[in-house]
């Protein structure tokens, strides 16, 4: 069963997924430079998956914000 997350939780997860993707892209770059193309491709695929998860969580955070505050993006009024 999937737990319902808040917008802030989705935002935090999106950031973590982006960081993981960056680490895997860095590893892919190292493997590619060493001409280890199979490992480079594998790390790139893992990075792609983390990027897709980050996009999903970012979209969910936006939906949560729109549902609770009536608009898709924050405005100057919220501060």
C-alpha cells in the first residue's frame, strides 16, 4: 500500500533522486573515460531511472501545492 505524501515530502524526494542521478552520471562519465562502455551504459540507465523518479515527485509536489493553495506555482503573497 502506497502512503500518501505531502508536497514537501515529494519535493524532498525529488531532490534526493536528482542527487542520486548526478552521482550515477558522474560514475558513467568515469567508466566512459576508462573505455568501460558496458558499465558506463549501466550507470547511465540507473541515472535515467532516478531522473524519471525525480520528475514524478516534482510533478506530485506541484499537484499537491495546486490542490491545497489553488494555484500551480507559489506567488509573492506566500511569504
